[in-house]
């Protein structure tokens, strides 16, 4: 496993980042679009928030028949994003990181919409899974609240989903995401104004039923004698805190961070909301514009969650997903060395967790990964120009390429695609997971074809080219360990540009092993590589290290 560790260490090494960089993080939520602009101070390491923007766009207001994002809503979103970009320019932002969550994730035309955003605005938006959203929320809360190594449960009630997370300053123990949110439940379950008694009862029962599984998962990971505190983030909870403190004190607080309110307070608000019309809720001091329409559903979700969790109080944290996006960027750029260091290897830990889940032979997969990365590095700048970020995707695909055996040996490459695609890999966006799954899918049998649905999921030509290149490299790597016994120690790639011939010099583990099966396998699999890179591949087995050198 030494090779695996060294490969992991290399995969996360990044160049140092200059002092005081200004970046922006955009969260395209179901209810609102948010942007936070921060000044990063790497020496601490920390960041200061120097700007915030918000637009209530309601991406979750989708077509009831098709589930598609509506044209007018997409137009509003693009206009808002353009305004965000203009604001970012005035503050000298050099990097904008944007993520989209449940509304775009679930819409059939969600990916087309993101492609339209990139085409019109030049803004690349990462589509992230519910679990990845939960992980970044956890990072955001950690950046603004000290846990003191004590367990905390975090709840984030968004427009389309609710994330419940259990963590203790370092490792996130449980990440859950449930398809209930303030906008979603309002649109699906609330038709009367004020709310009828029957609708209210159903709303409560539905929210509780949907949350039960997530809450059970969180509680199952608590250790004996632990009594976690509950932390709440995002618009619903911040609004409830604001109207509660204004009613109790008559004052507008300078910050809600650290403010507590009780389950009893919440229940009183829920009881008042249900008897009010939307206009009456909108008149409550501290109620933000348009929040009155969805506050009742959001409050019911929180009420049912607190009841199921058995907690009496909740503490507000004003940092959440968008700040977590910033922290994740800092982690991936090697800026954080303190209590969040454990989170820096989230990609590698997640890949290895999936490998273990599907009973992958890690010694074999490690050898494949080492061969694949070796070929990648030796041919970098010669046959391809991919960088370190893409290298990480190749590593993940090499480790997981055989996971389809967990389902069946026959067509296991196809099973690998589906297992990786739905394996809840953390630290990657949806596009990156799609790329990893496709690379693994094409490590054997047919090369990528436009008619294949999984290949068609890659909307960018660049991503399809990456899959073409990396799956071809992976085929050679797999052939080099055909017997799965480590018969070949290393491979040296020698390219002759005048003849476009690539010589693979192989060093065997034992001088008396002719490695006939590995050489046969290379000869059998090299055709896809030769066609993709327009080269002729030859192999040469060396008898000793001296000859190899």
C-alpha cells in the first residue's frame, strides 16, 4: 500500500497561493441565489467577508408537468448572475466559484441551463449532490463556529432540500440530505390561505415522515453519553431567529451568529403562522420580502426535526454552504493546515470508502493506479496536456474501475459506471463524478461511442476528450497487471516523434518470468490507445534493472 499512499500525497500537492486573494462563492439555491465575496488571509489561515449579494429567483418554481426549470425563471437567474459578476468586478474578485443544488439537480433541463449560463456569462457552475452539499455546509459552519471537539448536529433548511449533519470539529460522522424544503413543501402541500387544519396536519405528518430516516441515521452515529448541540443555518432559521429576537427585545441585532431560540418558541411561531394569511405574515417585523410565502413550511420542517432529534434549543450560525465553498477552495489549494486538515483528503478517503464498500482488491487497483499515473506523467506534454486536477480523476477511476464485479463479472465495466455514478463520492462535483464513472466504464470492451447514453451525459467536448484519453491509458494500465500478481514492477514510456512510435519498456518482478500474459494483454488492448493518440505501441521486456536503466 506504500504506492497508494504516495499516489495520494502527490495527488493533493498544489502550488502555494499568494497572500490576500479575493474570491467569490455563489450558491444557486432553490429559493435564492446568494454570493459571498471574501478576502483570504492564508497566513492565519482565514477569510474575511467583504461583500454579500442575494436575489430571490425561485429556481424551485418548476413546470408542474415536465419538472423543467421555467424559461422566465432561468432568465431571471442569468440576469442575477450577471449582476453578481458586475459586483464581483468592482471588488477586484479574481476567482468566482459557483455551485447549484437541488432545483437544478432535479430538473431534466438543469444541465442545459448550466451550459447556457456558461455560454452567456462565461461562468462555470458546479452541480453538486445532496451529500456534497451537506459536506460543504459542514465546512462553512466549522469556519464560523468553534465546536471544541464536541458533537454538534447541523440542520440547513433550504428551498428544495434539508441537510442534517453530525460532526465534531474534524470528521463529519453523518451527512444526510432529504428532499423537503420550504419552497418545495409550500408548492406541493399548501393551497389555502390561511392554512386549513387538514392541510396543516398533513404538512406536519409529511415533514416528519420524510425526516425520520435522516434523523435515525444521525442518532445511530452518536456515541454513548453524547448530547450534541443543534446548530441551524440558512434563510428559514435565520428569519425565525430574527423575528423572535425582535419581538422579545424590540431590537435588530447586529449579528444572529450564536443566537439561540427554543423549541417552545418555534412551536408558538408555527401556531401563529398557520392562523395568518400570507399578507399578515409579511407584516411581521423582521420578515424579509417573499420569505412570508414559505416560512410556515420551513418552520414546520424545523419543528419536526427538533422533535425527532429530541433537542430543546437551536443555535444560529450565519455561515453555511457558500462559506463552505470558500473553505473547500482553500483546502484544495493547500491553504488550510490546522483543525480542518483532515478534510483536505476528503476525495481520497471517499474513493477508498467506496472501494471498500464494493469489496475491491485494493492491492491490484493500487498497482493499476500507479501504472496509469506513471503513463500519464511520462506522456504529459508529449501526447496530452492534462494537469494535476485531471490527474486526480484518473486516479479515482483507476482505483474504482473494477467495482462492477460487486454486481456481476459479466459486463462489470458497465456496472462500475452505475456504482460510481451513484456511489456518493464526496469532494467531487457531478461533472467530475460523471467523468470518473465514464473512464471506468471504458477500461475494457467498446471504446467511447456517441450513441452510448452515459457518454452523452458529458456535455462538453473537453470532458469527452478527457474520457477518451484516460480510458485508453487505463486500458494499458489494466493490461500491465493482467494476472493481478504484480508481475511487472514498472513501465518506461519512450516516444519517437518522427515515427510516432511509443515503446513501453517493462521491468518484471522476477527475471525468469516472461510476462507472456501481460504482453499478450497489452497487444490485445493497445488498439484503442493507438487510435486515440495516433501512435504505434511496441513493448519490450527487460531482464534486469541494469538493462532497464
